[in-house]
């Protein structure tokens, strides 16, 4: 009797706890239903304002639905570890760049950590990692250990920055976790604007304030690069002079008209300027030294300017970065300015403490105003004071948003980014600036979108599958075990209740695979009851009293039930540990379901059977083939 009292008390406690866990979900459902009933937005808004705290609390603690049930975006991001290592390198040369390119290709095929691959690649060339990283006295193992730590910290920081961006974007219940050494999984329920999310997640948000170089220096650098590339072309032609392909090319050139010959020669003598040439004939802005390039020529010009040999000879203190968006010239072409900038930034975005999306004074153009911390304010005052009548470019992720001329010293630590296309872009820029810059670029390696209607269909299909599974099992149990079958079905209802309640209570997420786990749990719960009932039948058939038969039957079935549940729980734990996304959703539901199944089988079912058995006073009241719990 004492044992039964304890079991009854435990069952009541779990039922009350489940009700507590499920109350916010029920509350959220009725709030949502109430909001749908309002005929005007004003009434809805008034209701939300009146019940703001309760609505927020219910939404926070309700049962969360996964991406496949609610709709939204699933994105897998990969941190560009090689770009990070490139930034960390003490020095760079052509060997370093070529080795990095080879390691990048290898990293696409292998799961080994990037620093290890880099060490192997340099070792094959007889080069120590310390030539480029940290102290020259460090061994390769020491450098690899330090780089691995840098990579781990960078990935964790990237995860937190992405979380901050997503939170400020306003996505409810996002899932953000790391996987492997360099990947971040992001799930955003209810999001449909794919392009905006891509920009929000991928943007490095590396903000820099750079001086625009003097036009004379820019013109000289561009001219020197053009001459160097022309010399390289002539050397290449000389090397290939005896090659059959080169001879064929020379023959074809000889067959061209003189006007085309001169154009070909012009391209050879001016490889940079010939590609950058625009239809209106303007190549360089004499006031700023900016190089004008068409939208189609931009990738080719960048490839030339970023060649390792060109950068090594001419790029020590100057770089050319493009406008954020092109303008149309008189010939109707989309043209970019490539600004000549000092390579080293005067100030970086780490000093920004606040950013606000707003509009210009006349209200016509969206812009983002920024406020700096005390250190940034002092530096900005010094920089602007020392560069009056010069241009300072505001560069974000390698793109020039604006390059205003400094008219006077700016003592209050404020600055403005303009040149934005829309208020939405300004808002997104505000978000990434507030969240901070990513330590390294990230790229999207996997992406999928689930529509809201598809999510509703999945919920409907999942609900039907659970109900169908439940009713089929319930009918079978009643037909085969009769009254005991009713008891098993009664316990099964509590099993499902406990699973859903504890999913909500532990802030877990119900996914479509999770519903499959719930159906599997129903099967396991029934299997446990079948084992118990069959053992009880065997003991009852031997002539034992029903109450004693129940006790012995439970004892004999318990080890088999425990073994099956423990092994399945272990498999689910492994799936959760090593799986991702949907697999983890299945594993979580299965683990909770297994625990609930074990509890209902050895506690709730036993209470019911024991109580039912008290209706009979002896084994003679029922045979082995009759009801386990006879009803008179």
C-alpha cells in the first residue's frame, strides 16, 4: 500500500509539472486565437499593449516548433580560416600566397584542421611556419597549436556576433550552433527574405577609415603598374616566340587590318588602361586619382591589381578599393571608381559604440550615423584635424561607401555612412555595426528554405501520423487485452502528454523528425506493456492470485524492458551528440519519450493494474484467458 501511495504521489506530481510546462503553450494558443478574432489593427494593438508581459512570457516558454514545422531558413556558414590566417601572418610573399591557394583547394576535400594542412604544405617545401607566424624560434607544433587556438576563438566569436545580429534583426527562437572546426549552423524560423538574411549573415562588417592618397601618387602607381604588366607581356611573348601556338597567333595577327593591329598592340602596351577603358574615354579622375572601370571590366582589373607580384612591388602603402555601387556615365555604362587608399587604416570600427539608421537632413537619403568611444573620439579629432581639405574614405568590407572631404576638425566622435540604396539597407548596416565585425569572412555552404504553408502541411501530416499510430495501437490493445488494453491506452495518453510537456519545459524544439520519434515512442511504450501483460498472463495461468501474478509478472518483465529502453536511450544520446539539426530533433524527442515510456510502464500501468486487481478476491474469479482485471 505504501508503495502504491508513493507511485500515486509521484504520478500526480508529474501530471502537475506537465500542466505547469504546458500552460504557456495553451496560453499562447488562446492569445493568438484572440488576436485573430479582432476586426481592426487598432483593437489588436490595444490588446497586445494591455497584455504585453503575459504574451511575451507565454511566447518565451511555449512549445517551440522547428524550422520544418514553422517555415524559415536553414543556413550553414563556414568561417574562412585561411583568410584569418592570412591576416595573422607576420609577412607575405609569392610562396606564401601559392601555398595558401593549394591548401584552400585541399581543405575543400578534407576535414583536417587548416593549420595542420598549412604546416604539412610548408614542410613539403622545407619551410618552417615560424617564417610567417609568431616567433622565429617557435617549432611547427607550437605554431600549429597557437593557430588552432586562434581559429577556435575566431569561430566562437563569429557565432556570438551572428547571434547578436540575428537577435537585433528580430527573429524569434533562432537556433545557432557550431559544427566541426569551422562551420556555424543557423536556423531562422519564420524568415522568408533570403537575400536580406544572406547579407546580414555574410557581411564581415569590417569598418575602416582610410586616407585617400594624393592624385599624383595614385597616377604614378597606376602608370608604373601598367608599364610593369606591359613588360611582363613582352617577356611572355619572347618566351613563347618559338612555340607553334605563338607562331599561329602571330600569323593570325598579321592577317588583321592595320586598325585592329594597332588596337591589339595598344592592349599589349597598356594592359591595365586598355581593360579599364570606358566608352566616354575617361579612365582616371585627375582630382582624386581614382581609376574608372566598367562593371564588366572590374573583375579583370582587380585580378591585375591583386596579383601577388604586383602587390609585392607596388602595393606596400596603397590599395585600390571600389565604390559601394556604380554610377552611369554619359555613354550609359555602369562605372565604378577605384579609390587610391592608404593601405593601413587610420581608424578601425572597434571604436564604434553606437550606430543609428536615419535619413539625411533633407530627408531624401538614408544614412547611418555612428558614435565613437572616448579613445575613438580622441583619435578621430586628431585624424580630421591633421587632414583638413583631404578625403577620408569610410570603408566597409573592402567597399568605399563614401569619401568626404574633411572641412574641419571633428571633436565629438561622430561620423556618417551615406550612399545607401534604401532604408532597409541602412537598418541592416546599423545591425551589423552594432553587433561588431566578424574576425574573418564567412561563406554560405548550404542553404534551404521552408515555406510557411509547407510548415503547416508538415504539422498537419505529423499530427495525423501521431493520431493514426495512437488509434491503431489503442484498438489493437483493447481487442487483444480488453480491460488491460484500456489501461495501457490510458498510460499511453500520459506518455504523449509527458513528452510534449517536457519538450516545452526544457526549451527543446519539436521538429518533423521529432514527431517520428514520438510515434516510435508510442510503439516502445506498447511493447513494454505487452511484455508485462504476457508475463502476468503466464503467472495467472499457473494459478496464482491476480495481485501476486501482477507483482511477479512485473519483476520478470522489468529487466527486458529496462535493457531495451537503456540501449535505445544510448543510441539516441549518440545521435544527439554527433548529429545536427533534424537528427538532433529526433534524438531529443526519442530520449524524453523513452524516459516517459519507462515511467508510465512501471508506475502508471502498475498502479492501474493493481487497483483493478483489487476488484477480484481470488484467482478463481478469472481464468488465464479472461480479462486480466475482471469487471463484475
